[in-house]
């Protein structure tokens, strides 16, 4: 018999191509270059070779240039290398490339997520992992010497790249629904849902665990990359129930999921649409990529009867987004700012604007006001 978590993971292949979730590397055309003069090894004189930074191993220098780069940048790249090794090891042992860590048991009393300063507060004060309070710092770095505890803390840190979705949603719900702590049901629409959103499906139970009054969570995943209903039953959009933990199940609490393949502005005209409490688009990149595909949806959301949460990894995306929203006359519940529930495990940008550019999952966030 499958455990609650296994049951949740078993749903994923039906919703999205498995290969998208479990792909470890992105194949790109890339050749190392000197951090200072930008020359590639093929451009160096007399067959000279690039030298790798002895600490992070991710930065290269030609023999003619200085053999160092900023220490803070190097430390971040060391974190990336260390976290990548954790994920590669996880993939080899379990077949998964992401960790999911959230509150094990439902809370009996509601505490606002806004009362927490950061992920450290969340894990040690609001979650049920208070025993780690003295064993990790606010950057979720382990401070003691127990190998098993170290591995657990490392998984917590890497897991923030998955559960950043759920905590950002909770923070947004607190911002737009004054009585969210007493709500018995919540309806969320995830726009442009793809690999990251579906990989995090089991962690949506954190909304039940964090909001004691919540008994029914309805999720609708809408987007061009969504696989349609498990049995191609798109005529009825029958919801699929996610098996929750034993405690939530005994309390009659449920999470139901429906999917719809296509753009959101088309979905709102179907018989399946029900006005949500909140819509969310994570890393849509709508002002940078696929502008023509996204524009009708963004135009609708600018004057929608519900608020919309959006996130981005880099500031230039935010700048582009704000230009589009301004032209559409949109207003905001929350202006763009750094999201304290961003992922804590950094990633190296494949095509960054500068050497060693790093980004964090859901680093920026903002909320468009309903009309």
C-alpha cells in the first residue's frame, strides 16, 4: 500500500511529462571563458589553458589575468556546487531531483506567516522542526557535526526551491484575504503550470497544515504545458483528490486538483471556470518570452475579478512586467519587492548578463489587484 507521499508523487506522471521533472541537466552550447577578459581557451595564445578557481571550481581565469574573483561571489558558487552534489546524489539514490520538506502535522492554532522573518523562523518557530534551532543559521547552513543531521538540514535548504511555491501562496493569501485564518475553503488557479508546479504538488498540503480552519483546497492547473485529465475526461473536468496525511484524512480535509490545457484567458470562458480566491503565475516571464501568447491572459488579469500573484527570478523581468501592467492600467495589492519566501538554494544562470550571475527561485513577487 502506498504512503501518503508516494500516492502524491504517483499522480505526477499523469499531469506532466515525467522527463521534464526528472531531467538533471540542460544541454546548452557552452565553453568556459576567462572571468576577467572573457577569452575562451580556443582564443588564448600558444595553446595556453584556462585555470579553474581552486575554491568554487566554477570560475575560470586565463594565465594573463588575475587568478581571483570576489570572495562573496565565490562563496555563493561554492553553495551552488554543494547543493548540486546533494541533488545529484538524491537522483542516484531515489530517482528524484527535488526535495520537499514541510510541516509534518497540522497546526491546531493559526500563526500568521508574516510574523516569521525568514525560512529559519518558519522551520524553527512555525513548523515542527524547532529542535534544529541551535544547529543551523538563518541561511539554513548546518552548524554541528552530526552527518545525518547535516544531510537533513541540506535537504531542508534545497527543499525551499520547491516549497517556495506554497509559502509564497500562503503569504499572498494573507495579503488579499483578511479572514484567511477562518476560511474553510480556498480556490486557487495556477497559471502556466509546468514542471516546477507539478513537482511541488505534495507540498500543497502545507496550506491545510498551516491554516487550521481550512477543510477544502481546490487547485486548478491551467497552461499550455499541462497534460489534460487523467482519462482525457475534459468534458467534465472531474477533480482528482490528492491523498493527504492520516490526520487530515481523519478530519475530512481534502485537496482536489483539476487540469486544463490551454491559455488562461480561454479557460475563463469555459463552463469549468469558477472565480478563484487567487490566481498565481510563477516565473511566467511574460514580458520577456512568448509575449504574444501571454498578452491576452495578462490583459484579462489586469482587470480580473480576483487578485493575481506573480513572481520572477531577475530584476529585468520585473521591469518588463511593470511596463506591461502600467500600459494596461493595472493596480497592485503589493508592489514588486524581494520575496522572503524565495528559494534558498541558488542556481547559476545559463545565459546571464554578467559572469557568474546567480538567481533564486521566486526572488521577486508582486500581487495585481482585483477589479
